[in-house]
């Protein structure tokens, strides 16, 4: 009987378990080992004022097919909802503006759309790109370095940094173009004559005449945190919580997995293993069995963050914006740094997130390289966030309830050359071992689902080769 162990009970690991079930059939044994006492990883929800609020990932990118397709497969399509038409804001130069259209992660494809966010000097720097000649494009670069060289510091600081910070909790100057803005990198591959022109060609096409644009994001009415549970049920896996995998050992028939649990060390014999863990876990578990892959994983750095959920009384005026992004260089009117890097006005963005008991918002705190705001205790952090919201949005209502969800090392940083690093990890794995997770090909839910599916496909193919007798023996 086939036995596959999946290490990691986040959405990537559970997607792998589900796809293993559909690929291997009902007789296979699939065991999921999760180090914490709850499944779901960075998909998590709490109840505030009678509203179930996601305090991890809150939505999926609807333009990628993986999440919508998987929800359809799980029978959850009827529960999918999309944001309201409310516009997002961005804090730039000490003022809040409407998030400009026609940018690719803040890189303008239409300079006229962003001029209101720039000073006269910033407008001149942006306009000067037309006279700079071709982009010095070698296939990858830091987003910040590329944008500063071509479009000036203000575009990098006021547009690109807030958007990248919102997705990766990272800095424009340390994130790579190819991994974080792949459409822009592909456009530069085709024609490096101008960064603005590349951004324009990387923008999604306009919808047909008379049709509304397709929604960019989606979520589940009951919370995106329901997805991991649905995957676990469909996978029909044996789930073991509070199990920390300490080592992998190759055996003549597959793999031995050692895990520390509540009752001591456990040993599992498996035909194959999927590792759906953050980069430090990959490095630790691969050091002895795939040292080249482990060294590559060691190069992936992490950012920590926190989400502060806030419920306010039902009559509170939340304004008309669905949220606001803030760059690292922005300052409050008194000159002090903002605690938050973004706020989602959830009850405006998602109209179903309202109840007779209140309305909800969620603020994000923490950036790569700056853990100072996260060193506050929960009460201090909530007070600082509430003060920011008073200044930024004019919301001074006394909260009904609050919650702080901390994500230590929750977001991998995709630096320059990240794709090559991941290719090294994936190509250096021995047979019967696969990897999945946000450290690889994207931090969003669709990307994580895709890595889980790819890991399951690798394992299924390995087991088929072994059954047919075409597999090379383990060299150890």
C-alpha cells in the first residue's frame, strides 16, 4: 500500500495532499504532519463582532485560474464573492491619493496617470526616461534599483514600494523584478527600449466593448480560511497536529520521517515525502539528503508581519475607500513613522463583512528589515494602529473588539535571482522527495496551490516509475 507523507499543513501542503488523493486513488495512505495545533498556515480567521474576518491571506488573485478552479472542484464556487467597486488609496508625499490605474506593481505604463502623486522634480525624472536610451537589462535586477535609475526616486518610493510592501512585506530595493513582477520582466525581455513602454505592454488587455472588467480578487463568503479545511476533507488524509519533523532518512524502499510529537519521537516509513514548509525548514530537512538544495533554500530570507483586526460600532463612518497603502518613507503629519504599512477597510471592500454588531478593518504591520513595530506587545500595537487610523482615515470610534495575529517569518523575500535559486532546489531533489510552498513560485494562494499540485505530480510520477521498474535506485 502506497504511503506518502506531507510535511506542512498549510494551503500548499493540503493542496498537495488533495492532488495526491486524486492521483493515487482511495487506497493510498496520505499523512499530513503539521507542527502547530491547527491546519491552515497563513490562512486563518477569527470572529469579531459576529463577523468572520481573515487575519492571514484575505483573498486570491482571480486572474490566475488555480484558486477558482480548485474551489469549483471542491464544490465551493457558489461561496465565492468579489470586492465592491470602492477604490483603494495610496499615501504619497504626505497625502492620500486614489491608487492610480495603469501601473504594473506601481511601475507606470501611463505617466499621466501618476503625475498627481509626484512633485515637480519627480515628474521631470519620470519624463526624462524617454531620453535615457535602452534599459540596461540583463534578465533581472532589483525593482527599486531599476525604477530609480529609469524613473526617479519618487516613483520607487511613492508607488512601487507601497505596492510591493503590501504583497511581500518587503522593500523595492531588495526584491527582484523577475520573481515579483514577472510580466514586467517578460516585457523587458522582448523589448528593453523603455521601462514605461514595458509596463504598458505588461498591463492586462482592456475588456471587450460593453463588458465590465473581470474582478481582480475573490474570496469565500465565510472566509478564505475555509479553503484548507475543505482541502483536508477532500484529501481524506490522516492529519497529525503538533508534530515537528526533525529529520528525513533515505531507505531502500523510500523515506523514513522522524517527527517529535506530544508523546515523543515518532517514526513513519513512506514511499515519498512532500515538504511544504518555509525556507528555513527546507534548509534544515534537506541538509543531509540534498545539500545543494538546502544551500539554495538558505538564501531565501523572510519578513515578519502582524495583522491587527479591529471591529468598530455599526454606525461608524468608514469613508469610501477600500484601503490605503503606505510606503516605508512616508511620515505622519507630526513627522513620526506610521506603524501600519497598509489598512484594508474590510466592510467597505467586502460588503458581506458587516453585522448588526459592528464593522471591521484590518491593518498590516511589519516590513523586511524593520521589526521595531512588532516588538510592541499586543495592547501597545493595537493602540498605535488605532492612532494611525485616526490620523489616516479619521476613524476615532472606540473599538468593539480587536485581535492581533502575528506572522513571524511569514513572507519569503524574492530577491534578485530567486528563480535560479528555486530551480536549484527543485532540480537537486532525490527521487521520492518534492517541495511546495510560498518560498518557491509566488506568495499568493493560487501560486501556493500550483506548487502543491506540482509536488503531487512529481511524487505520483516517481511512484509510477518505481512500479514499472524504470526508477534508478537511491545512490545512498
